[in-house]
């Protein structure tokens, strides 16, 4: 073994070990927020997560979960380890890819690499690989159970394998490399589809090897050929083959009268037989290229076959079975992600376009009586003439998005965007804010971890920022060193190896700006999306590796002494990844962080036994799924996801027993909840029931499809309407009283009917399902609404809501004026002070990012505020003091900075005689708000949310100090408040 090969292998594994230890030490020990809880639960029991699924990731996760050896509290740890291991292997293959490419640049075969050159080559690999290992976005995904770590591994190994194939001289061996690459691509489909976008660029490597004298036309043709391969896999294989199988199935079952699955079996036999014959024919005729291509197709399909798990497991109806892809027709819909909104790419409507026609698109089939029957059609909308435009960048049907488009582009109400507006939005928001900002986070610096945070430039010293930013662990300044080294490597590669530069540049563009154009992101996202673009960051880190060559080349001319030159090269190169790890460790160390699971546990423990709990999506639901499906916590509670309630497959699941939860009560048949039926229930007031309608009778009319409550749609179909804004529900008062579920003080308010105003807005199927459950349940099971959902989702029932922790319980008792529910202090105190956990929230060494400081902490603080306020109102000051002190102890300012909710505790502290604690807290918050507002004003960037929050904090501090007769403090903070109020032109006479 040569010196280079030996040390290339040793150093590669050393880099792997370094990355592995980094991710192991900083990994989350339990299920973090967003999709992780869902993926861990789905992996543990091999269930079906959101489309298009990640079956190979789940299979690997299941194997890792077995290492918990029956300890369900360790399952999340081991599924997280999938990302740790795969991410460390990504760094290993990145290292070997860089050394392989740099060795090509030197121009010597492996056996002739001199020791000085070998050291530079290996140093290049170490620098580029560790820069990626410690880059912000990749490191984040490496520490949790998300698909992006394993997806990056397949991207890395495929790129490395293609370059290895390029250097293989023996034709037969080279063809085996191609088949291996095809197999890896096939497996990657079962992880994430983003890997496929590198195929067009990799096709150029094939072209360069086969045609030593490349031309511009040849490069274009090779790139287009790669696009064809991408299209074949992405459209022809992934959804195309199941779609074709579905057509066979429908024909054999509906036309020929054969049993279910006969058409699929025939298609599989026909397809595999044809493919086998073609491979044998190519082998006999010695058509090597055709034979290799067909074998590659076979291995892509073998890798893709991990999706069989989705069909098999869905058939068994596991608790998590999103879209229920249990037959080939539903499976195709699952793969195509048809439940999500699609946005036009090259030609189509904008956000101002109004649909004027609706036609039937592709039919939707369901099994019934031995046939496949059409239950609905995918709608195809026609828009006003002239409203479709080329390259539409601004299209979204989500509420609030049109107003944001107008704000970003300066469009007036109703004004249609032009190409100029489209391009301004593309370059300003989609590329500038949603890609370039993320790129700079990784290679220049990040202002903070707050959503929407900008970039820190080298000359921006800490004194230029307020303490809320400099004390934020996400505040990282890399002094632009990674960017400069990467640009130096790019220029060096341009001078030395332009063909490889073309390949890498195409991969960089396709995995960066190319994805920006393809995804066509809306004006706002639920969270930062930097993890999408890690492929382009991967390529840039290859250029960082080449930057070492540029540094070495410069120093070779500038420094004569070899020892000093080598020392300076090593120091200059390794300083880049070392500054990245030094700055980034504190905001990537997620060990000893447990509040995602504690938050879900607290939500479940806010419910009485056998409860029905309505929640929102993602962070409201996925941690609950994890706790119930993995750790077996409170499986008596049926979690009902509001965002899924309008989908027929989910309603079917609600009607089945799940774990310890019995089927939910629903009066309407599944035919009433089928796709296309009652999706939209418009409000259309009928004079005869204007004063109100009995909810149970109304549901019966819907079930009967009674013409009295139906109107025609533009499509010609009939739909039920909501005929009154007032609903009432009969109540068996004596039976409810015997249940002992109503506080004695509220019993006088119990009557034989509850009546409420649901409003004049149109209803959707999800609202209809919620009303059906409430009406049919008859108070047999406790019904709760998560407090994180907001008042817009509780159907106007606020005055019938009782706050018992993190949840509101629906009771047939109306408390007039309780617009945000009534607090049952007795139950809520017991839940919050005895059943809830806030592990490590008071540990300043544990890192809590913007997600944790957002809704979870806000929910906790608001709940403590509501409870303490009620206890003070009931004159139970001892318990109130205990609640306030607990709130400020478990979530102190040095760990979770006091926010606009924390300021509510000031008045309570004054009321409880805790003047010093109140004044200390007031000073902390007031000075921080003063800093924030001064910084925003100085930099000329008015961030409305930050301004309003800090002004509100100052105003509340002034009011509470005045109320507590703390005149000196009130005057001091009032001066600060008025100074900033005037500065932001918000001061009005009389304030």
C-alpha cells in the first residue's frame, strides 16, 4: 500500500470518527419537534408517515430501535442515531471525494503522489469535510431523527462512486460501478427524492469519460440526457409504474370481473417477464450498453422496492396510517403527494387569478362491492382569460399569503403581477431570503437563531448588536473565512480543472437555485427551510477543500522555508473548520434537552381519562404520537388532528379502536364523509331557522341529503349548507350533573340546552366532523381542545370552554364573558403543579432554539398566568405565589429570556408582595427592550413584530409600576417607552 493510500484511508476514518463523536455528543436524546416524533413512532412500529414517506429510513430506524432492548424511553435515542451514523459516513465519503478530485488536479497517478503532495491532498480533504461536518444546516439535521442525514449519505456515496467509476479503466468493472450507482439511487428514493437532482450533472462525468474531446454541444446533450434519466425515475418509475399497474387493476376488476389484485399480479408478471427477456436479449447480442442500462434499471427498482413496506403496513391499519395507501390507487396518490397544494412552475395562475370554471380531472376510485367505483374527480380549474402568466412565482391559496405578496412587491389590491414583479419576488425573496441567506448562515455567519434572522458580516462586532442577539447562542460570526476559502478553491479549480468545475457547478446550482425554482416557495413558511439546500452546501465544501490548494500555491511563492510554509498552510486551512465548530457547538448541542416530550406529556396530562383531544398539526401532534406509540403514555386519549379531520381516510381511522381508545362517535355515514362530499359547507342563511337550528337535527338533515339545506355548486353538484349562524344542542342536565364533571359553583349555569353563535363563515368538512363528534358524544367522553390551536378553531364555543392546563375542556355550561374560556383553578393547579414536567428548562447549559422558545414556552407561561390570575381572583394567595414562583423558576430569564407573556407576572408579583422580584424582572425586561428598539432604530430596519413586542413590554411595565405605586420605576421606564414610541412615529396625543 502506498503512503498516500494508507494515510488517505487512515485520515478518512479519523474524519469519520471526529464527525461521529461530534454528532453523538450533541445529538438530541429524545424526539425533537417537527417531523421527528412522527418518524420515530413510524419507525418503531413500521407505520405510514406523511407522503411520500421514507420507507427505507423507517426500516433502518426500526433496526436501530431494537438496540433499545425493550426500554421504550431509549427508542428515540437509537433512531436519532441513524442520522448520527449516516451523517458521519457522509463526511467520510466527502473526504474521499475531495482527495480523489484534488489528486486528479495534481495530475499524478496514485502510485506517484509524493509525500508533500499527499499531505496537501489529505489536508484538503480534512478541511473541506470538517467544514461541512460543522456547517450550521448539516449539523442540525445530523442530531435528530430526520431523513436528511441519511439522504445526504446517499448523495455523498453516489457522487464518490461516480468519480471512482470515472477512474476505473477496466470496462467490466466500470459497468459494475454503474450498476452499484443505480442501486444506491434506487435505495435513496426510499429516503428522500432530493438526491435525484444531481443526476443531470453526473451525466456530464459519463460524457467526459466516453468523449475525451468534449464540445459545447456534447455537454448540452449529456446534460439533457441526464434530465431525461431524472424524468424517467421521478415520473416514469416512482409514480408511473404503480399508476400503470393501477390501470391494469381497474380494467381486470371492472371490465373483466376478476378479483382484486388480479390486474396488479398480471402487470407485475408481464413487466418482469418483458424486462427479463430484454436483459437476456441484450446479453446474447452482446449489446453492452443496453445490457448495463437494463441491469441498472433493475437495480433502481430493487432499491425502490422498499416502498412495498408502505403497501403492506398500510393494509394492517396501524394507528399512524396517513393517506391509507393500502391499495395501488391510493398508493399512487400517496406518492404524488396529492393532499398538498401544488404551485405552477412554468405557466399558470398567480395569487390574483380567480377560478371561473371547474372541470373533472382524474377520477378518484375506492373499493366497493368487488369493484373500483369513482367517488370523485380531481378538480381542474379554469381561470379568467389573461390571468395565466409565464413563469409564475407568486401563487398560493393559503390565507394571508396574497397580502404578503402585495407587501413584498408593492402591488395594489387586485393588481396582477407582471414578469417584473415575478422576478423581483424570485430574486428578492425566493433566492435572496430563502436560499442566499441560508448559504451565508453556513459560510459567513448567522445573526441569531430567531426565525428570519439575517447574516453576521466580519466587521459587525458584538457591540453593534443588542444583548438579546449577542447572548443568543445562535449568534455566530465566521469572519467570512469559509466563504473566502471556498471562492479561492473555485478559482483554483477554474484554472486547473474546468471540466470537473462544470460538473460541480451544475450540481451546486441544481441543489440550490434549481430547487428554489422548482419548489416555488410561498411568502412565509412554518419554519426555516435551510435543510433543503444542504446539497449545494456540500458542493461548496468541496471547493473549500480545493481552497487549501490555493493557499498552498500562494504560500509556495510567498514563503521560501518549507517548514514554515507547511505550518502556515495547515494553520490557515484548519482554522476554517475549527472556527466553525468553536462558534457552532453551543447552538448545536441538543443533549439533555427534553421539553419536546415534556410538552406533549403535559398536554396529555391536561386531559381527563378516555378523552378526545383536538390538536393542530406538526408540533401539536407529532410529539403526542411519539409518546403514545413509542412510550405508551396516555393511550386512552384519542388525538384528533384538526388538519386531517376533513380527509376521508382519517375519518375512517377515527371510527376504529386505536390502542386503548374506543372508536369515536360519529352520526354521519362514511358516504357523507367521502372525498368530494361535504368538503365545503357554505353559510347560506335560511329565514325559517335564522334564530337557531338544533345541531343533531341539522346533522340528520345532512345525512338525509335533505333538499331544504342544499344548494347547487358551479359544477352542478348539490352541497349541504349551514342555514343559521346559531346552533343549539339539547343537554340532559340531570345526567350531566350525575357525572360530577362540573364545578359546584357553575352548576346553576347548567341548563337543558347549550346555544352558541358559530359565525357566518363557511364550514369545511373538518368543522362538520368536530360538530358531529361533539353532538354524538353526549358528554360520555371528555372533549378537549389544545390551547395551542387558537380561538379560530373552536367553532365559537369559547364561553363553554374550561381551561384545565394546556387544554380547554368543553362543558355544557356557559360562563358569560369568558371569551378565552373559564379557568378551573382546582383541576388546573393539580394538573400543572403535580402532573407536569419542565426538565432542564432552567439549565443555562442546555440550548433552546426559537422553536422551543416559541409555542411550547408561550403555552406554559400563559397557562401559569391564567392559573395564578384565577387563584388571586379567588383570594388563594398562597397557591398563587407558588404558581408564579414555579413559573419563574422552571423558565428563568437566563435560560428562556422573559418575553411578552412573562411581563404579565409583574402585576401578580406586586399583588403578592414580591416587590423586589417584580422590580428586578421589570429592569431586566425594560433594559433589553430598550436595547432592541435602539438597535432597530439605529439600523433603520423596522421589524414590526419586534417593535410591537418590545413596546408592549415597556408599556405593561409602566402600567404595573404605576398600579403598584412604584413611582420612581414608573417614571424611569415611561421615559424609555415614550422615547421609542415617538421614534417609531406611533405616539398619539393622550397616551
